[in-house]
């Protein structure tokens, strides 16, 4: 399903975008508008079949600025020395390890472990799924550590946080650093318009997992961005208008053994849209 302006326009624009948005510093347009382009990141679950050094090198090839590590790339059970070595590898590649997750928290010990892990790695954010009864403890840990907790919506079949609203309804009285990791693909799979969700819950959106899906139903699966049913142009225009300050983290769940072509196409499409905003 294509959205106007058409895909060809963005493919052409992506060439220009690759020369501006992926380079260090700010473009002429950004300098004169006073606004910085939304930083592009990668959820490392995308690269789940690859070892940590390979995943870092692949993220670098994609030209993203930031990465959020799933635990296959930085194990929750790793020692402090092992975590710090992995962080050093990321820094050496000139990437920023801004977060980790999705981290599930089913008991108090897992909450404590997640925050110690994040502190050890120097992370600013945990993308997590805490059980409802653990939210008060999460609130306490956020206040103690200053580490943000972005709770991830997981769509059809999720008994905790199927929709962005399921997160939002439970965090209203908690610290503002507890918010939402808006996964727009899972939102669409429950037939919830990601753009309307962004507007409705914007005051607590801390992170975005950007992707596209084949259908607005539980059967929808990940496709290259621009080939699916999500109006990516409208979504990004809305984030830009709302002055979103977080990361756009690509999570490409398709082609796990060979994700790079789909990732490159998806990132090119995003850059094409952003270059035209």
C-alpha cells in the first residue's frame, strides 16, 4: 500500500538525505530552522542472529547514530567488566548505546537487576515490560537512578500492555521518566492508528520503535518501511510537529538471517521523508 507522495519520490530524496542526515553535524536546513533531525537508531533485536561485534559493525554500516541492545548482545547475566567491555566496543564504533531492551520484569529481583545492569552500562533508558504490580518499585528505581523506563506495547495477545493506552492508563501518577516506547507496528496490528496514538499519548512517549506491517490485524507482519499499511509520512510529520526529542529506533523483524537489505531500504525511506519535512 503506497502513500502520497509516492515511494519513488522518497527513494530519490533518500540519496540527498544520506549525504545530510547521516553525516556528523547539522545540515544547512537544520542550522537555519533551529531544529535537529530526529536521531535514527536501531533496536538490536533486528540483528538477533548475529554476535555482538557483528551487530555493532552492521549498525555502523547502516549509518544510525544510536543503538538499543537486546540481551543477546549484552546479556543481563554479564559481569560488570563484560558489560563495560561491550560498551567500549560500541563507543569505539562511534555509536551511542542509549538503552537496552525489551527487558521483561516479572519479580522484584528482575527489576533490581535491570536497573543495576543499566547503571553499569551507563544507559539513559530501559525499554521494559514490568508486571503491573511492579510499577511502584519501578517508580522508586527511576527516582533513585534517574534512568528512564519506556514501557513497550506488544499488540495482539499481550496480556500486560497490548496497546499504547494500556501503558498510558497505568503510569499517570508515576514519575514522568516512566513513559511509553511506542511500537507503531504492534499498534497497527490491533488496528490503532500510530499517528493518533502519538498525538494522544505524546506527553509520555520516550522512545519509538519504527517499522511497517503488512496488515492492520493480528496477522500483520513486518515489511520494509513504505511497503506496508502504516502512513509513515503522516506519522513522521506528526512527530516533527510535536517536536519529538527521542530516538526513532528501527526494529526490522523480517529476514532475521539477512536483515541488511530490508534495514537499508527502510532507513533510506525514513531519511527521504525526513529530508522533505
